[in-house]
C-alpha cells in the first residue's frame, strides 16, 4: 500500500505525502487486539515483521513505527522485541490520556516515556495524547498546555488527538433502548445481546446477555441468529455515511442484517434487498414477523455477495491508492 506515496519527495525535493507508517493501533489493548486468539502476541509480531519488511522493500524512505501502545507498558515492549517485531522499525509509539482514560497523573509523562526508553534502542513517539473538554474547557486548556510543557523537546513526534465534542444540545447516548423496547413488545422472540457494558442494565426476560464476544467468535455469532440488529450511536447516525465495522462483519458472514436508518446506507447495501431498515421498535418487530428463514437467508447471501464484490480490505486499499495518486497528480 505504500507504492508511489512518497514519490514526489524523490523527484523534486517536496514533502512526501506519507512519511511514516504505524503498524496497528494499541496492540496491547484488548479492545483492539484479540488476546484470546493471540495471548503472547506472536501473531502480532509476525504481522509487524512482515509489514515492515514489505514497506522497507517498496519505500525504504518511509519511516516504520510500532503501533501506539496503550497502556504504556515496558513489559509489552520487551515481549515484542524478544519476538523481533522491531527489527526493521525506526521508532515506537505510545498513547496517553491521563486526564480521561489512564490511571496515572498527567505530570508523570516524563516517567512514562523513560520507562519505554529504558527497554528499547528506538526513539519514542507520542502518536496520541489528548484531553477532553467534556468536564470543562478549562480542563482541556490546562491539559494541552501541560502536555506541551512535558513533551515538547522530550520526544521527536507529538500528535494531539482531537475529537469534536458533542454539542451540549445533543444527548450523549446510544439508541439501544429501541432494541430493549422491541424485545419487551415481542416476548415470543428470543434476543442475544453481545458486548460489554450491560451488566447494570435491567434487561427484558427474553434478552440473554452474552458479554464480550471475542473477534474469533464474531462469525459464529452473526451466522447463528435469524437476524442481526445494528444500532448506531446517535452521533454516527446524525452524520451518516460511515457504517461501523460490525455492519461489514455481519454482512460478510451472510447474516440477515437489520440496521437503524442513517444517511448513506444505500452506498454500501441496498435497503430491502441486501439490508433491512428499522428506525423504531415497531419496525424491528415488523421485520421479525414478516421475514421467514428462506427470505432472511436470501438477504444475507445478497449482502455477502455485495461485500465480496465491493467492500473488502483489498477494495479499500485500491481506493486509497487511487485517491492519493490523484492528489499527487493534481499537485504536480
């Protein structure tokens, strides 16, 4: 995927469009890497070695960086170095959000960097650091200033991680209560709820809480149900045009997928033919009662065919290269 990305820097001395590639994101975070499938990170190390060698062979001038680790754990760094994951890398990266996610003080940034420097020969980059304004804008301002004081000049690269906070008029919730309403109104159906964070929620009696579903279990989960229901967060539904990964996973597994309504769904799947749209509890149950096993299987098969035809990683790689090459041509 690095072909021609930095070509102009060789030809005319201009800045490269892509100057570094980071391999994976937070590989030591169980929400980003399946530790049940790869508990000792052997597969991850193999991935990094292979990818780094491929990038080096194609574009040796593009810097290669170990995916930003979170938590900042020197033991993990030692482990991946034992597996030779860093043999062809130029730097390692860390992520830190001490005022939002991490259980350490923002004043400890220097110590955290030193812990990693003590176990690796490579430069340490901070590829994600940020502070939310959710509590108060003054907190974010303090966090930005203090992070800059502690990190500028201490590490070679600093990337401030910024997400636009929700406007105060928007309710920071998901629309999962629609799912619970559907279950309460259709006691003849049994529902499965996958994912963490529902332990303290009073569920209807016909909803079974499964808890965390590991990556290796996603296909089995998606294939075992009569239908799979996707419900986007309010913010995602408002903006549209960006379906979550689980939409592609379910459709790719041949599941009969039902999703809430949002702008742009027709760009990915054809409503009524490859995906079912439901924007209320009543519509969820209408689909459940109207769609039998044969039609559900047909919808799932059409969705899977669409995924394989248009929405694989290979398709996205080709699209990305095309966009980047067009940008290079326009700037030439």
